[in-house]
C-alpha cells in the first residue's frame, strides 16, 4: 500500500501543476512579485488505500477566496473511485517578510 505521507506529496504536485497550467511558476512568483503561496491548513479524509503501481489522478478545484488566502478542494482517484479527499487553505505571503498580502489580481479574478 502507499504510505499515507505520500498522498500529501501527490496533492502538492497537482497544485504545482495547476499553477503551471495557468502560466505561473512558483519560483517566478518569488522573484518577480516577492510572493509565496504556503499551506495554512489542510484536512485529509483517507477513504481507501492506493497500492503500488496504481494509476492515480489528482484534481484541483478552487472553491473559495479571502483577501489573502484561497481554498482548494482536491481528490485522489483511482479508476473513478475516490481514495482521498482534501481541503487545503493556501495563504498568500510576502516572500521577504512572510507577512500576509492580498491575492494577486490574476488569482483574485478567477472563478469562483
């Protein structure tokens, strides 16, 4: 079976690819906007185990926003069967001081 901590890595990778698909790289955010996105809170519901060599799909859906953070819901799925549900609160911080800052316009303008 897949070790429970590995699911967090799978979720992180999916969020990174989600940002990349929007044309945003995390290193570029740090360098050009002095911005980092950090995990503020995460809750996981482990429903069923994945096994080694399973083909998994991980979804990323933004479901809410605040002035300096946003909420993402994620699922890890195998063949249409939900293995893990996750709710992730991502905070927007000034990279140089780690103080909260408003969401950048490109992120605040997306739906919902």
